[in-house]
C-alpha cells in the first residue's frame, strides 16, 4: 500500500518537475570584451544583472570572455556613434544576431556610464569605468526593450543614472518584467 502510494506521489512529483522545467526559463546570451579595467568586478556586475532578471525567468549565459589588450584599446575610448558600434560588432564572432556583446571601456564621448541598443537585433552594450555596479543590469534592461523612467531613483531603469539608486537592490516593476520576457533576443 505504502509502495503504491509512494509511486503515485513520485510520479506526480516528476510530472510537476517536468512542467516547471519547460515553463519557459529563457536565456540571454552575452559575450564580454574587456578593453579597460572595470571599477567593479565583471562577476559582480553580472550577478547583479542575473538577480534583476530572475523574476522574469531569464538567465544570462556567458558565451565568451576576452581581455582586449592590442592597439584597439585606445580607440575604444571614442566609442560613440551607433554606426561605429555596429561596425565594431560586425567583427565579433557571434553565432546568432540575437547575442549581445558587452564592451567594458574607459569612457565614451559624450560621457555616459553606459550605452546600448534598444530592443534590436545585433545588440551591443558599452559599460564605462564611471559605471555603478548596476549599470550593466540597466543597459541589459534597455537591450531587452525597456526605457528610462523618471518615476523613482529606486528603479533599475532610473533616468538619473544607477549611481542615484538609494534603495538597493533596485526594482523592476511588473510591467517591465512582462516587457523583457517578450524580448525577441531571448533563446
Ligand atoms: Zn538608461
């Protein structure tokens, strides 16, 4: 009797497990290119981004990591125009146009903490040394289709810069979570 009950219970459990597994954890694929030493550890910035994406059932898969130490390092300081970035991204060996390349650089002209494409294919992100530890997560938010918000400086997508976040960790609201889940960049 106990055996039969246990069998039924474990079958039920297995079924439940299978359901949660197929229930849509999606993946964002990122390639990391470090042109300039970062103020915060790349691993810390990635962990922060991962914790932000968790409520949306999105994981980050690190596809590749490279420190770039050749002469291009100096040019990177002038990353600015979208067309230049698209050109630089073209040289990357990514297997799918949905994969994001993140460039850690010294600075941009004009000066930003970060910059990124918005919800488009061939996405890229720039994170500069003037960054906060939440800049990468904020730029990933843009890449996945979110806009800046003037609502509150406790929000990840604050237009005031992630330096100004007063109540850590910052928040994504329900609408933002639903929006990023629908991103076409996810695998
Ligand atoms: Zn922004």
